């Protein structure tokens, strides 16, 4: 069976599916997405490899522009009075 045939077969199942099957298919897909995650954001959501790379490139670019605080600046900000 070719990829195209399999896609069409799965689409037929989904289009005719009851709620139980739809939720089961959704659970499988969500599980697959999580298994392919290379990291998680601060809320625990999975991050794909591509998104991880994009975020890191953005962070490096921001750093190179000087968008950062020194350790002393952070300490001063949170220093108790």
C-alpha cells in the first residue's frame, strides 16, 4: 500500500468515525507528537526539533544584539532592601 493509499484509507476512517474512534486517533497523534519532542517549554508543552532550533537561533541573535542582563544587574534587581 502506498502512502497516498494509506492516507486516503485513514481519511475515510476518520470521516466516518464515531467520537470514541476520533478521541482514540487524537490520543495516538498527541502521543506521537510528544515522543518526537526534543524539549518542553515552561508550561510543559512539547517543542519539536525545528522549533527548538528556531528558538535557539533567535536567542543567539538577541544576545549578539546586546539584549541581555549581567549577573550583577539581575542581583541588583532582586536585592532586598
